[in-house]
C-alpha cells in the first residue's frame, strides 16, 4: 500500500508541486490581505485616538457672559463680554474685537456687513487654560425716540464680536457671536443679551461643513 502511494506521488510529482505552490500562494495572499487590513485598522484607531486627544486637550475659547447695561434715556449703553479658555491647553495669539450697533428688528443677515463694518485686528495675547478676558464696547446714546422704538419692539441693540486664535496643535480657530437686547426679547434689568438666530458661527461648523470660513 505504501509503495503504491509512493509510486502515485512520484508519478504525479509535478502536478503536486503546482498544487502545493498554489496553496502556499493562496495562504500567503490571505495573510498579506489580513495584515494590510490590520495595519489599516490600527492606523485608523491611532488616528481616531489622536483626534480624540486633540478634542479633549485643545483650547476652547468662547464668550461666557454678555450683558448690555445703561439702556435708558440719555445713557450710553455699555457692552461687557467675558471670553474664557475652557480647554486644557493654551490658546495662542488670541485676537478679540467687539462692537455695539443700533439697528432694525428683525435684522436682515445680508445687511450685517454694512451694519457692523470691518472688525479690527487687535494685539495678540496668549490665554492659558481656565483664564478669562473682559472687553467693553459702547453703543450710541439712548434718545427718547430710540427708547420708544425699543419699547415698540421695532429695533434692538446688537453686539457683534470675533475671536481668533491658534491652538496648541497648530490649528487656527475662530468664533463669531451676535447677541442683542430689544426686539421681541425686550430689555431686562440685569442686562441679559440673547443670541440672534444668525451670526453665531465657529470653525467647528466649518470642519463639519455647516458654515463657511468668514
């Protein structure tokens, strides 16, 4: 029996070599594909881990308090805004400017550039984790006519600002905010300003395709 098997192997030697070579090729190819998928998966995991780490560690600078005081006849409205780095790493070269204007309500978004004009580029400062900065801006004097228009909900005082900075990972970040008093919100004694439906955008929106770079 053994001799017969050996004779069969000997007589079919070339065919068996081809078969075994083909099998080895199949196994090698399968291993190569598996290895490539493993490397790709590993790379994706590493990339996701890096992105997650950046999101957890990078600077987040936003306005945390916006109020408009002295909204009364013959007074000059005073806008006070506090911005804070709520992230875990510094925000570098922070630029922040804001201005207050008086205008119609509701506000036509297409008229915003004409209403607010060009935002100035101020000196740059670095903002460490947990550190806040305050800024003040002033609107036009509240006349009797303006006061009546505010009471009729026809107009509002708007405060518009831009914040720009670089995070610790070399990414440029920006925030635009638009808040108001008057209109349907009215005027509160504590100076509370509500967010407008337009004019509030960030670079986070740009990354997700929700808003364009200003």
